[in-house]
């Protein structure tokens, strides 16, 4: 039973990483590539580490390390992707021509690197 669980986790994890690799090739712009890569690679890496944790169930050190890596991978990968995406937006990396909406247009101050929510304009209009 454990062998089937480990094999299925490894297979699903490898498929997720394959989807991440295909996403790098198929997505039209940087932002979509970043999104699909981080999500799929984090899922795939987490599933592979989870299968390693199940494989080494008798060894507490290996299982603990695998679970800690999964935790930190899940915690840090989205934050890193957000910072990379924000830096790319700041330097003016082009969006895909099929992009319909840019929620940050006009809200990002390039001098102070701050993002306004648009509520400042509403407060000024109410005063």
C-alpha cells in the first residue's frame, strides 16, 4: 500500500514539474511564465519531497527534514515570485499583447516604489 502511495505521489509530482517546464515554453509573457512555473514547481517539488518522507518513514531525521523543506518551499516560493514580478513590473517588462486589464496601471509610483490603492483619491474627493 505504501509503495502505491509513494509511486503515485512521485508520478503526480513529476507531472506537475513537467507542466511547469511546458509552461515556461508555452506561456506568452514573463508574468504568466512566472506564475505557472512557481505554482507547478512548488506543487511538484512538495509532492516529491512528501513521497521521500513516506519512503523514509522509519528515519525520523529524513522525514523531519523533508517536511521542513516542504514548509519553507511553500512559504518562500510565492513571496519570491511576487518580488520578482514586482521588480519586473517596475523596470517595465512588457505584458502580453492579449492582456485585457492592468490593475496596477496608474497606481505605482516609480519614484517612491509605493503602490496606492486608489483610496487616497476617494478620500481627497470626500474632503
